[in-house]
């Protein structure tokens, strides 16, 4: 009986020492307070893309903004969290701050615990772009009220003459729509990212849906293409089989 009592007391003593040591390392503990007053002395136990000892600490909101800015596809919260090596909850909160910032109803910027508390600035004006959730992911878009203006600008800045690569990509989309860029690339056996951007910019194709399984954007042709081709509907397109040397390769449905 005495032996069991001694083991319980010993376990409780070890647990108490562990908790005390943990509390001392936290920002609220004695050592934590010292680290907060001297950011240069603070080091993380696990290095992440945002927190690297000896390097400037990146702001989470700005880091997500940079990633989303260059992305051509909607990015899910889990994907973003993995990219910046931060918890999903923190990334979701950061996205909410960015949305509010662009809407003019709040400000963005990761709350800091390693710097003196600062008064948050008042929200700025509403931006001409927005961060929109589409197909389970987030992506930048021009706000609806500026669509006509931007489309008109793009059309006046670009020539309507298309390269052979653009014509081939346009043909694949016209016959196989709705279709994703990866599917187009599989059929043409080349990367089509820049060509798709060109076709979107010239108003010949547009985003029509998202794949429910992958979240990939699906593209289709626009009314403007019909105008350029002088037809009333896609049903008037010629059958594709006679135009292909090897029959139906890549086209399981004929025209």
C-alpha cells in the first residue's frame, strides 16, 4: 500500500513540474514576458515559413495575400494553411480580415503578441477587387460593377488576331466545354495556362462552373465567339471527326 501511494505522489510531483515549466515558457510566464519585451531573443521551437529564427517575421495576412495574388485557381483554406504552416483556424481568421479590409469594413494584419499593442487603424475604402470564395477555395476577382469597364479596356488593348496555339485551345474548349485547363492541356499535350489567360482576356471564353470534385475552374465559350464565327449557336460548329487525322482521339463526343 505504501509503495502505490509513493508512486502516485511521485507522478503528481512530475506532472506539477511539467506544468510549471510549460507555463514559464508561455508568453504569459516570466520568461515569456521577457521574450515579448525583447523580440530578438524569442525563438520558436518549430521553424515555419513565417517564423524563421534570425529572419524578419512575416505577417500572416500579407503572406496569404501574396500567395492568393499569384494564384490562378481558387485555393482552399487547408491548402493555404499547409503552404504557410499555420493552423487552419488562424488562416480562416486571416482571410476574414482580408475580406473585411477589401470591403472597406475592417483592416487586415495579423494580431501580434511579440510587439507592443497598437491601436488598429480605421478601415479604408472599398477596393475595386474582392476576395471571393468559389468552389471551396479563395481567389481575387474584380467586383461586378467594374466588369464592363475592365472588359472594354482589355478588348481595346489587345489585337484579336490569335496564334495557332490559341486557335487550337479555343477549338478544344468550344467542342468539349465545360472543360478545365488541365483537361485541355491533356488533350493538347502542352501547358495552356497562358493561352487560356489570353482567350479569357479577349472575351472569347469565360469561367462557367467549377469541378465539384477538384475545385478546378471550368471554361466555356462566350457569345462574342459566336459573333466572330458568324453563327447563332455552337450546334452550327462543323463535326470534328472528319477534321482529325486519327479520328476521335481526345473527343469522345462528336460536335
